[in-house]
C-alpha cells in the first residue's frame, strides 16, 4: 500500500533554522525525515509532541523541528524527558541521542529509563563515534577501529545498544539503518505507539570523522556498507552464528506489554488520595487546568 | 493545624506544598532524606508526582523537565549530591527555568563528615557551576523560617525565572521546634506567569521584558529551550547583538530587584561599635553571643542574613558604615567572609570559623566581640 507523503515542511522550522549544522551527506538528516513521517502517520498534533535531545551532532536535531523542543545537557536528555513526561503524561515525548550521549555519559539514565519502562520514545543515532567533538571513540566504536583518541587502534569492546535496552527492561526495542529510511520510519511509528519505554537504534555513519580516519569512503560508500552489512531479523534467523556476528540485525527485537511508569504512578495518586479521603478536592484544580488548556487550544483552532 | 513539634526538613516539606510544589525528583542523602521521604507520601495526595531518580544529575534534570511541563518542582540533597547537580543548575540558570534546590549542608569536602553540620557550600552555591550566571540562595535560621523561606524560594524562582537554592544545614534540617503553620496563613504564593500573546508572538526570552513568562510545554506554543546562549525565541545564537541583551537582562532581573530578593534582620546596629553578620544555624549562636555581650555593656549589633546570594553590597556597606569591627562566624573556613571583606575591607572584618563538625558556640563569638 502506498503511504501518503507528508508535507515535511509543516514539521520543520525551515524558514528560520536552515541550513543546519550537519555536514553535507550526514545520516542524521535521514533519521529526522523518518521521525517526521512517523509522526505524520500518527496524526497527532504538533502541540502534543516534545522532542528532547542531548548534546552532540544528533542532539542538534531538536532545534529544527516545530514541536515543543528542549536541547538539554550531554547524556541527560532521558532524565529531563522523565520529568516532563511525569508532568505531562499525555504528551508524546521523543528523545534523540547520539551513541556517546545515550550509552557513555548517559548510560545510567538509559538503563534506568528502560527499567522504569516510562513511556518515552528513545532514538539512538549510532554512528560509532563522537561526531561533534571530532572523532573520539565511543562505547560503540568497533574494536580495532581508529579514532582520534585511539590513534593505534580501539582496544575497548563495544556494546550493543539494543541488547542493553532489552536487558534493562525496555518494552520495545528495534533497529534499522539510515539506508533503510522507510523501515526506520515504520519502526519509530511503532515505538511511538507503544505505551512504554521504546528504543529505536538508527545505525548511521560519520564520514567526516570515522570515515576519514578509517578510510571507509564517502557517504555513499558508508551507506552502501550499511545496506550490505545488515540483515532483517527474518533473514538473520537463517544464518549461522558466525555469519551473523558482524551483521547489523534490523527489525523489532523486543515488543512486550509491560506496566508503564506514568500509568502506574497515576494509580499511586488514586490510592494516596483515596487513603487521604481527599480525592475530589485535590484533583479538582488539576482537572480545571486541563480543561482550561484544552479550551484555549480549541479557541486557537477556531481563530 | 495546631502547634506541633516539627523538624526543619519537615517544615521545608510543608512550605513546599504550601507554595504549590507538585514535583520532586531526588536521590537519598543524609541529612536531607526526610524531605524526599515525606514528599513521596504527601505529593500524590495533592495530585503531585514524586520520583526517586538514579542520581542527583538526573534528579535536577527531571526537576527542570517537570517545571517545563508546568509543575512547580524541587529537589533536595546534601554536599556530594549538590556537586553532581552543578551542570544542570547552570542549565536552569541559562535557560531560565524556575526550580528549587534544597542543600542541607554537611561537612565536606567529598564524603566529608557525614553528617555533621557545615556551611561549606556557600561558595559552591554561588559559583559551583561554570560560567557567570545569576543565582539566588537563601539560608533559614529556624524551623519556622525554613517553612517561610521555602515558600519564598518558590516565589522568587517564579518571579525571576531562576533556580533558587535553599541552603540549610544539618542542624536546621534535623532540629525540632514548636511550629504552627497557621501563623503564616497570609504568606502570598506566586503562581507561574502566563502570557496573553498568541503563540506566533510569544518569545520565551523576550528582551523587552525583565522576566518574560515561561509557557509550559503542551500549551500550543512550540518553542525551543537550550543551554546554548540563545536569541529571544530560544534558538542558539553567536550574534553579539543577541547575546549582549541576554546577559544584560538575566543579570538585571536580579540586580534591579535586590531590595526584594535580599532578606535580612537587623538588631541594634544604629550605635553599634561591633556588628556580627551571621546566617543559618550559626546565627542562633550569634543571637545568644550578642545578648551576653550587651550584658557586659559592649555595643554590639547583629545582622542575620536570610539571603546570601545575591549579596547586597550597597546595603551591607551602609548598615556597617558606623561600625568599627564586623565579625563573621561561619561553619567553614571563611566563605561569606570573603564577600564581606571584599565589600567592607579586610581591616574591618574578623572571622570566626569552625570545621570540625561542631556548632560554633556563643562563647566563641563572644570572645571575638570582646577582643574586637
Ligand atoms: C558534560 C560534557 N562532557 C563533554 C561534552 C563534549 N561533547 C559534546 S558532544 C560529545 C559527544 C558526541 O558524541 P555522540 O553522543 O556520539 O553524538 P554525535 O555527535 O556523534 O551525534 C561530547 C563528548 C559536553 N558537551 N558535556
Ligand atoms: S561530524 Fe559526523 S555526525 Fe556530525 S554532522 Fe558531520 S558527518 Fe554527521
């Protein structure tokens, strides 16, 4: 079935913020396109979407989109998003991070957001390197690869974003690449539909730093290698372990229905209020505020 | 409520709830943990939310996120956790997000003297995060004042769109005193500012307003928040003509309102030869020391600071103009004294310090008055 093409400009701060900071040919823009198409298919109001990002090339994404956007501190985007989601459980909160952002400095927040299973959609753009700071090795840099801080070779073992997310209890974990932009878009859409912590790893590349150091070629070459080195989950099932070892496995790796954090906390509020016998009185101002804000929005739409 | 015997940390909780705090994100640390424990029980009852985060970095991040979502929000910690919060404290100052950070000070540095009282975080409260930034820090001297200053902390954070630090100390946090919140029934509570302009005209960092209102996420305004220096719309900028007005505005919003922000008590300073300037639990010893000294016919005045940052230079200069000597007792090696010496000159100031985990006794201050 052919999907309808969204007016992508409707979701961008295109008049103000372009051209952007990314290098020509960078994969991050493809992830941006996939995110926007996913949101368009969901038919949700831009007012109800927040994009919270960390620091890095990937983290710059939030400035370009016409949502409620917050560019936070390095590694901490998930913690900022957790507070926002608690305050606004009805909001769709996307969190965009780089591999260093999400897994090195932000690794602790990553596993705990997964463990809590709070309804955030975490998109990790994995280019196997610290792009913004000039090509230092990250927790996903392959062993043996060169980086500006591994001039001989990287001796650290990389870990898998998705294995980590699954082990920590995320309810939805998926992976695709920037070569497979349509698939990525569908995986993001499914992640956003999931009530729970959803992780989508978008395998990308950084031709400017990693590519130059490791002689992996132009963006087109690096794209091609994402195509050649990845297999779908179904195809991977038919491969021997040795064949699978260095492949990027694409698809939905985990999808469970688990209790979601803000929904569980809503029950705590109910229980606490019932116990205090103050159910109605205490809930009233909040309900009024919600009503007022809904009314305001309606008025604006009418104008 | 009637009069109860209440702990300082509990009074902080009562003040926060009264001020409309509806979010707490924190990580346990003595001597502040009672604040988290009590709020975990009390917040859901009023429709608020509590979360114990994985560390203090995440705690303040979540507080900022919740505040952007429209909830009045706070965290509470002690020295080691306050150290971890510094980067996001700077973020809140730069992005101008209202929030309250309670630091119940204990002996430092590092894990230090858990959990003996200290006033060792005075300079960290001012300069702990990198880069120049405006900040407000308040210091209660009693259980009742912990209640009122907690409300003030929330009010100031809303009025000036800034993080506010409530610098308590272990003695104030754990001490119990008779307290009746009904006596403070008329304290005003400042609500989050709203805007009357439509989203297209809304500038979250409007340079024509001293303190532009912060509209919550999800209200249809779709703007950007960043810790990068930003233009009026919140977008990162390197343009001098946009950065300069921002610096001017964020400092002016505090400096032009020193008379409201800088709270203090004065006692008998008109004809005083010696003035004691104290804050926090040390001020309690200072009160006693001044009484003893007056009985011995020394002309002593007392200034008790409730606000230590921003420091009201002009006012302190004026108040201390007639005094021959100024004594600054602190449970640190002389942190606020540095500021007072800067303003009044080193020749005039005498420090009284203690960092062994014990309170400064009235006798210590009295001795300083006698030799002054
Ligand atoms: C606390 C802190 N430490 C270090 C930095 C410097 N820094 C900025 S971006 C970055 C790494 C970016 O790499 P990654 O997260 O993988 O994102 P990418 O740029 O590759 O998209 C670092 C180390 C910072 N901004 N803050
Ligand atoms: S440095 Fe690398 S990751 Fe960053 S924009 Fe350029 S190509 Fe993309």
